[in-house]
C-alpha cells in the first residue's frame, strides 16, 4: 500500500502541487496546453424555464471537464443570448430561460459503457421529481444527436441541432423530435465554382468524405463544373473506416502529389478521417496546394497553426453572419464577479485564464480581468466574433424564446384562470410552432425556421495562412450571394486579394496553357475538355480571345492579319494607270499605235512607189488601221472597270484583230493567185484586177461580229469583284461572262491566224522583187506562237497579272504583224530609195532576160 502511494506521488507531482497551492474545492491541474488543439467536443444545453426573474445561475458545476476554445466560445454565445432575452421585457415577461450544460457526453458514455445511469445524462428519463426540460440543444458534432438523440425522443424532449447541416439528420421518420438550425448548403457548389472561374482555375482536384453529405455535394459540384467548363483532375473519397483508409493512404497521397492540379476542394464531415488523419498527413508531407474548403475545417491544431494550410494559403467559405456589436461589448464586460452564485463559472476562469482564487472563498477571483479573456480568445483566433456554430446556437435560443412567447400569447385565458399557479408548458406544442416560425434577430438577420425555405445562399470568403508557427492571419476577401439562381453574384475584393494572397505568383491550376489569340482549341483524344492543344487558325479566320473553341471566318470584304487576331479591311485594287505596270503597258500601247500611224503616213506619202503598190496597197492600209486600233485596245483594260469598258475591251479587240488577220489572209491569197495562175484566162484576170480577195476581210469580220453579238446577247462581260485571288485585296475585274463564248471568239481568231499562216507558208518561195509571202509567214508564226502560249499562262496567273498577260499578248501579237510585215518595207522606203523605183526594177528584169 505504501509503495502504491509512493508511485502515485512520483507520477502526479502537478496534481500534488495543485492541491497545495490552490483551493481544495478545485482539485484539478490547470489547462495550460490543449493537446487536441481547436477540436470541438459535444455539448448538451438543456433549456428550462422559471416563472420568475432569477439570478443567472447558468453554469451548474459540471464545467470541470476538459473543454476546447471552441466549446468555451459556444458557452459564451449561449450565455449572451439568454442574458439578452431575460433582460428584454417584450419577450417572455416574468419568465426566465435557464440552462444546464453537459459536455463531452459521448466520450464519457464510451468510457463508462452502457452500465452508467442514463438518468445522469438524459433529463426526464427516470426520476419523477427530476426537473423537466423544455428543449435540448445538441452539437456541434452530428454523431451526438444521431447516437444519443433516440434517448431524448423516448424522454419526450425535443432537440435542436446547432451543428453543420447533415442530410442524415434530416430524415423525419428516423428523427421526428430533431430540427436542424443550419441551412442546407444549396449554393455552396455554385459559389465554389464561381470562385474558380473568377481566378481562372479550371483544373481542380476534389477530396470528400465518403458519406451521404459528401456524395450529394459532389453530384451538385459536377453539374456546376460542367456548366462552367471546369474540370475535375481527380476525385478522392476518404472513408471513415480506419482499416480501409490506411490501405489506401498512399494511393490518396500519390494522387494529390502526381496531379498537375494546384487547387484542391476539400469537403466533408469535420470529425471524419478526412480531418483526423488525412489533412494532418498533408501538412507532414508538405503538399502545397491552394485548399478551397468550408468553415468546418477552419481550425487550429495542437501546435497553434491552421489545420488546412499550405504555402499558397487556404480559401474558406463560411455562412454569412452579421456583426454583433453587443456581443463584443458582452465579451469585454463578462466576469465571474457579476455572477457570484456560480462556482462553476469561477472555476472556468481559474482553469483556462490563469486567474487566482481566494483561499477562503472559491467564488472570489484574484489577478483576473476581462483583458485576460480577450487575450485568450484572440490567441485562439476567435476574437469577439461568432463562429457558424455559435451563431446557430444564438439563433436557436431566440427561436425557442419566440416560439414560447407566441404559444403563451395564445393561452392568455388559461393564464388568467390559473393565476398564482405554475403553468405547465407543453414542449411539443412549442416545438411544432418553432418549425415554422420566422423572426428578425437583434443582429438584423431574418431567421426562417422552415427547413424547405431555409437555404444557405450567402457566404463570406476568407483567406487564411500561417506566417510561422502559432502566428497566422485570416482576412475576408469577398462574398457570394445566390438569392437569384439565374444571376448569382460573386464579389472579390481585388485590393484585399492582392494584399493578402500571392495568387498572381502562383502557377495557374490548368490542364493546358490558354490558347492565345490567333489559335483555337483542339481537344486531346481521351481527355476532358480542359485538356487541349492549340492550333493556329486557318487562312482568313481569326480568334481575338484566349481559349476559343473555333476560329471565326472574316467577312468577304475583310482578311485576317498575319497573327490571325483581327480582320482588316481589304484594299480595292485594279490595274490602274497610276501603277507602274499599268503605266508601262499604256505607254507601250501608245508608242506602238503612234509608230503604226507613222508607218501608215509613210505608206501614204510613198503610195506611188512600187513597194507600196505591190501586194495590194489597200490591204496594207486596212491592216495598218486595224493595228492602230489593236494597239489602242489595251487602254480599255487599264483603269477602273465599268460595264461599258468590260464589253468594249473584249469585242473591240476581237473585231479589229479579226480585220488584221483577215487582211493578212487576203494578202496571201493575192500572192498565190498572182503567181500560181500561169495561163490566166479572162475571168481570172478580172478577179485579180478587181481585187476580189479583199472581200475576205468583211466576210471574216462579219462572222466575228455575229459571234460577239451572240456573246453579248446571252452572257455579256460584267464588272466583278474577285475577293479571294489576292490576299488582302478586292480585285475589280471584268468577268468574261460566258466562258464558252470567250473561247469561241478566241478560237475563231486562232483559226484565221492558222489559215493565214498556212497560205503564206505555201507562197513563201514564189519569185518576185517585192514578194512579202515570207514576211507574212513569219508574222503569222509569231501571232500563232503568242496566242498558243497565252492560254496556259492566262489560266495560271491571278489578279492584276491576268489582265497584264492579256494586254501583253495583244501588244506582242500586233507588234509581230507590224514589224514582220512593214519593217522591211519601211527600211527600203527610207534607206534604200534607189531600189524602190520602176527604172531600177525594169533594168533588173532586162538583165534577167538577157541572162536567160
């Protein structure tokens, strides 16, 4: 026995020291360190009434159990609400709301087992004379009402759950006596996705607890992500079964670390393995992600830092609650000296706030002020604001008071008949009123108790991070309002975000880098829509924003710039006289036409000479006049096209060049007739003398006129805008109209040229002094070569070059006729006049005859 006492004294020196230095009424070691950090413990708040104004004896001597900072904060919130109601003459006059507090019942029940007396924990269960309670507030863990709630139902005591909303507890058949104060998080998935869209995070991971609440949240989250093109990189379901968890722990961790997602949404029950094991392990492994979570995970660990924390910080969504200035004032003035009848309240101060006690009186505190309480609260992050659970508890007290007040107003007659007697209050009648009551609390918030109408639509968004151990900060950076489902409002303070966070320096949480303007997204096979490749826009298509799915085709009168980001107005262009090419071709046309006019003048001046008279000088005049107009035809091709010029440029050249080629044909026929008829009769002599071959010109020209008339009657040329030939230009051209008619006219010209060449080739070796058959042959060879080359070149060129090719062929073919036929004659006329005389010709013939 002595040895046991010795061991006890050795192992428990703090307890022995406590008994020597502190009053014997508080036989307990002070709580200087909280090994569980900020973890909440369950608390039962049993509400009852007294029909008189009473001293606030709210703490019934059961607060010697281990409490956490959040539990103490809950107690102060409850105390504040009850004090407000009891001092308010307009609510429950002459009736006081009182409370019994019991905490940590679940752990005590596990330790003591089922053999413990239930009457010690559950009011109204065994003893007939025991105090009956009006209602019991349970929370903040959902396991408390789920496990111990049935005993309350059997004792006919209603229950209000002030913890976070749980779908399991919402089953009326299983929990008919229970009502939840927290609204359902109907807008939370939308709020989180709106935040992701705001920061342009479209590649996120999701970690949820594997229970009904988490699965329902994931289902709603998927709908919102699909609607807003946000993709889930991975989804991890964390089981509450420790054995299953440890089997998959490495898989969970590898999934987070190997994923490229920089943002992870964490959602689940605050007392699940998700918090107890997983998040603590993340901190140990230093997995740095931007965590997006809910206020349930806004906790302090045993070492004094945030539970969810990383290098990049954490974003927390919390139900929007109004500031309560009266609660701040209450926290600044609360002190046990105001409640002298309460030993337990003094004990609370002594245990947690390092106050001293008088050795003679356990109720009198020394060296203790309200400042001590404030320092302690700020050290545990609360300050003087209410948490979600505290606010729910505060509203629960007011809901009970308002329901009870309304019920008693309806029983005024019963009150008057039983004056002087204690009126029995029907808890279930009050509970039925409570479910549908609606009121405005002192903070100005509308509190609706109807569960169907009560939905969480407004959230505050906080950013939390640690500076170093035991030092961090929490700042509000925005809010979300989902009252209008069609137009939800997300407000983020850019100034606060810039000051508090380092999101701009954080790599974006995306699967693929955004496609810059000028590119379009191309989905990667077998992957989500957020994973894509960036391909340049096709020709004449643009994208002027990032991450465009499709490029937009520019209008016909516009074209895409080189970067494919903007459509530019196309420049209207045509072969103008001001262009160097147009100017050069126009100059050539005028020069050749002038030169032809000079040749015609020379021929007219020397019309009586033999060389002019040879081979029918009338045909030479017709040929030269035709060539003058052929050289002037290119001027119709240059300049802005009009309907008249388009018609004239095709038909005019066709007609005048037909006249030119038919003139050549007539010349060759004349030569052949003159030298092939060795014994001419009178009729043949008349044909040569009358100039019958000249009739070829009007006949051939008339055929060309008929072809041109058919062309103009069926499908004439017209002004057209070529939008696609030249990049960035609208080319104004003359459309040929009927392509068949154009080629028929061109083919007819070719036929005349081939016929002239053939006849001239046959007469090339006929003897004569001024026989021009060889020159006619060579000239028609040039013409045929030019127009045979023209066809492939014409169809292979584009834009203004096509018009230039056509002009060039007209000039070259006409120049070929001019130079090949008339250049030798002009040379003789101008530089060898002695040859061009009848005397010289007779003398030459005489020598020839003498030789023979």
